[in-house]
């Protein structure tokens, strides 16, 4: 497949594949005793499918939407050339463009995207040039991803989101799929953008709930109980197969989404809410999570995925 890099774990029992020409999207992750743990279109590896609808899209420098596709920054108005069908810009600039990639070992790969080197038109749509580096390392049942964002001559407003599609059948007659996510508050949305208010959702999601019959496309705030040594952790699975997602404390938000095809569920760590850049100047700006990197600085975060398979399945 053009643009596809394949990783193998040290003992050869796990594999992963990344489509470098379409957002450095890791669209295949398989461990011993399990099918591909990520949902992706069968032809995604050929580079022809919708880039935000498969695997693990990387959303930067803004995850989610920007209302009306424009925003003001430092006295200028910027218009972003993307559309979600509702008139909003969506998901940043890196998920649908090619990255430079280097396979550093059989089990690891590094990808780099610098806006000014990939597409100069991005500099007309965003206040500053930027670079994002992604490093994937594959273990026998673990996938570690590290992201480093870098600014250059000017301060960089930014937010990062990951949009993994976990392959679990949510049809009502399928085995029960239980999800547990460390959230207790939800952001009400207007045209898919937060209204600025926030409401309690109790402990249903943080304690664990069956999701087969739920329809989700919602933004939540993560609980403020994690630390650098003890990051946020979410989990998803059936009685036979489970996946956990551990993400750093900088991921202050989490989007939960069930695609219409009902063959997957997305647990999406975000470092800011959608449309966060439109909240600059608000007295409560910090609540929305937008980060502004000083000129010539960098910022790194990590997300770890881990699979757990019941012994009876692993021996089949």
C-alpha cells in the first residue's frame, strides 16, 4: 500500500500500520488473539477514504470545530478552509495531509508535520507556523504514542485531539460493550460547539455503563483527579476483550462518539474544547483549555493504549 509503514512488536505477536500520506493515521492495531482493534474502512490504507473516519486521526492545531470557520486573533481575522457540513471548520490541518516519516526500529516510527513545509496556505489560516511530531512504539499488547508540538517565531495558539475508532459492534443483539471514562460534566452544544455552560452527568460514565444502545457525539470534561504519575484512564470492552486508554493530565476534555455505522466507538482525548480559540479574552478562558505556546518553545503529551484478552480467547 502506498504510504503505509508496518510495525511489529518485539516478539512478533502484535502489528500496527500507519498511513503516512493521510495524516500519519495509525489505522491497524492487532495483538495476539484479537482482530484489528481499530475500525477503519477496508480501503483506507490505499489513501482514498475519508481521513477523519478511520483509525486514529490526529487533530491539530485545533480539535473539533471552529464556529463559522473563522476567528479573531491579535487584531486579525482568520478563515479556515474546511467545512463540517454545518458551516464550521473541523479538526485542524494535519489529519488529511502527508507527513514525513522515519521508521526508527521494527517496533517504532516517527512522523513530522511542519505547516510551512507541507502547505503554505495554512499560514494564511492560522496565526503561526507550527510543527507536530508523533512517535509510535508498539509492544506486545501496548501501543504508546507521544506527541510534541513546537512553535517558531511567533506564539502558537493550539489544542491537540486524538480520534481513535475502537472496533466494537454496538448493535443491540451483540455482546454488551461497557465503557468507563473519567468524566462527570458535559458541555451542552449549539451547532456542535460548546455554549460555554457546563452541566453534571453524575457518575454513570465514570463508574461504567453499557453503550450498545447509546448514541453519542458529546464533549465532556475530565475529572480533576489525575496526576503526571497517575494519568487519566478510560476503558472499553466486552467480557472477552478490553482496551484501556491512559492519557496525560493536559487532556482536560474528552469527546465520546458513536459513528452511524455502529461498528465502533470513539473515546477522544482533547486538550481543549472545540472552538476554544474563539474564547480568547474570556474571563474564564482557562476552562476552555486553549494553550498558547511562547515563541520557540515546545510541549509534549503521551497517550497509551493497552489491550487485555481473556485467557480462553488467547489460547484459541
